């Protein structure tokens, strides 16, 4: 392809910008759209998208194309420590408490949750040319925290301007000549932050009804085109759930009516599985409505635009994470299932102690407790039972484990219950990922844990009744 001029200033191109932001899983570049200066000027648009969508990127473990790393999502917890959320799981961030600091020597206490964190820190210090000496080393048991509250904040003028930047880039990619006409002057000014006119806005899911089905589970999509009236427009979908319409321009010069849809797979590591491009009917882009351009995600949810889409997205993410986390266990369970029945029980117990994260058990317990509270309802008669449930699943930041004494006491029993379920599931000599997920994170496991909770509640209730009878007898 012949080298083209920058669509903003007409200068020389060659900056090799990512068509879709690298931090969100974009793998393809184009050296014929922007000059270096304007590629840098538009860079904050990509940064806005990456920052506002960081929580989903972290849970899905989307690798940046620049450094092949997954960005963590930091959350500050009750005791002031920072949790780094990656893949839907939280680990404590490394911490260095300085006790003395001179130009020659810095002394302090290092805190790491895992040995891998410690080794990575030591390597980073050596690579930086720092000499490190260690005194006493103490290994503490892992500490657990309540599941951090993750927030997805998106939209506003900056977020939606970033969506318009995506539309401009893909329009220039597919409509190179039209993107360099004066008709796009005002739209480019909007993308650069030089004009405040409404150009992008939230779109209801039915605006995408006439477009092809996204072939990727969490795929992004950018569809750009020109209709029969010379109107240039775009539809953009992030993770297949956050949907936007973009009003690009009314073209003054004749342009063939056509449209292209590009689907991006953020979970792919490279070509050819990273994108799918297809020509679509220009009418599939529908009528662009941008009167909601200043809305944040919270406002769009309140207005009902995003409620269903987000619910579906987070349900999909939950299923995906559960299956992903269960896969390493499945490989060992398949080997255990092929063993003689007499060997399976001990092998499953060993597997669960080595590989089943306590956080997964806690998440299953949280689901059970929430369900039981809902079933009990809020009545004077059920208040004591709800209080008991809160005591059976509680976190205590003062204790070394981070769990209350009651919760920590019940953990081995819960692990045994899961083990019994797995033993029953392997009775036929095979086990599937669907059954495993149902036991570890679904209805099957929740039902067994629920039975244990009800049994404990009955015991506590009987004890309370007995204590009350003794009190009355004593009085």
C-alpha cells in the first residue's frame, strides 16, 4: 500500500499505532494513519479506555501487546494494605516498611504474600544494581480478606471521546480517502478535545441487531461505514456489552455505500485468531443517536440502557473464570478417576490440600450464606439465625489467617465435603469440566455446603435453647 499522509495534519505517517489499544488486547498496527506527533496526541484516548476498563482486563487476564503482561487492579482493604486483583483473585501487594533511611543504607521490613513475590523483588533489586542483605526471615500463614469490591467506571466526556477515537482510526483504516476530506474536520477536532459537540453516545443493544454475531466470547467490535446518503458513522462494542454509536460526518464528496465490521479477540495472543473482518450491509449500522454523550456508566445503568447487557457480561465472566480456575484441577482429577476406587479418596484429599484455593471455598460459602439469608427473610424470628450465619462466615483482620475463629474451624469440613462430592463424581471413572465447576462453584457444591450450614445452625439453635432452659431453671 502506498504511504499516506497523516489524517490530521497531512504530515508523514509511519508511527505504527495500534488500531485497537494494545492494553485492551489489540494486536494489529497500521503505519499509514497518523504522524508521530498526532499518534502521541491521541494516545491519552487509548489510556482512558485502558484505565476505565482495567478491572475487566484484570479479571479476564488480557495481555497488553506491548509487554505481554496482565495489568493488575489495585484495591485498598480495611487494614490499609493493597490487594492486587488479577484473574479474579486477589493477592497482597508487596510492602516495604522503612525503619531507617540514609544515603548509604535503607533498612526496613519486607512483607510478601508468596515466595514468588519475594523472589521477583530480589531480582528487581539486583537488576537495578542494588545490594540486598537479609536478616531474620519469618514465614507466616496466608491471610485472607473479604472479596474486594470491584468498580467499573466508564463514560463521561473523556471515555466517550476515546470511543470516537477508535471510530476515527478504523474509519481511516477502511476508508482512507474519505478520512482525509474536509468533511471530517469537526469530528477530528472533537476527538482531539478541541470541540465539545456531541459525537458519541451510549447505544441500546438492539442497535446491533442487524450486525453479524461476534465470533469471540468477550470480543470487541468496531463497525464503520458510509450509508446511501453519504453519512459516515460507526458502532462500537467493548467486550460485547458496552455499546456505543458514533456520528462521524456527512461526507460532501461521493463515496460508495459500504461498511466493514472488525471483531477483536482480546484473549488471543496474536494472529490469526486475534481478529475477524467482514463486509456488512451499510444499513446494518442503523440510525446513529448521540444525545447521551455525557453519560457515565452509572447514569446509563440507572436509565436502564446497560442493566441487561452488564448482567449478561458479568455472568459470562463468572462462568469463564470458574472454568478457567477449574481446568488445572480437572487434569489431575482425570488421572485420579482412572485409578482403583480404593486409591481415589486419599488422592483427592491430597489434590484439594495442594491445589484448591481457600478463596474458592470462601466464594462458595458466600454464595450459600447469601442464599440462606434470602430464604430466611428479615423477620424477628429469623434474626438470630442470620446473626449465626454472619458468625459462621466472617473475616477478622486481627487474626493471622484473616478469618474468624468459627470460619477457620469450618474450613477443613468444607474441604472434606467438596472432596466427597468429587469422589462421588469420579465413581464412573471419568469427570467433566461441567461437573467439576458445578461442585466447586455451582449448585451442586452449594447444596452440600448449605446442608452443612443448616446442620451447624441446628446444633447452635439447640445449644441456645438448652442454655435458655438452664437459665430459667436457675432463676
